[in-house]
C-alpha cells in the first residue's frame, strides 16, 4: 500500500488550508502525479478548496485515468484524516 508523503519533509505547512496552488503541485508531485500538477496551478486549486473537489472536477480538469483520480482521492482522504485526527 502506498503511503501519504510527509508534508514537513516536503517543506509544506501542516495546515493545508494555507497551501497555495504551487504547494498543491508539490504535494501532487510527491504522489507521483506530477503530470497533473500544472492543472492545479492553472485552475488555481489551493488547499482551502481541495476539500470541495469531486472526481468529476478532476476529470473536467484533465485527469483522465480513473486510477489516478481514485489514487488522488484516497491520498487526499488520508491527508484529511491525518489533520483531523
């Protein structure tokens, strides 16, 4: 099973609400989804709106592979659990 990256090691704030779209891109890269990072910057997806993303939004943004969308949602779920726990 894949592990969620350590945000401290990435130089990111543990408070994802303050992440910029570039911070989100760094996190995406750490997941091995760096090909999609520019889409998040281009669409100004910041940490405070990441919680609102649906799989359909990801698809609309250009994340075509269902496996990548599911992996993203799973890792974001881990991140949400970690910050609320």
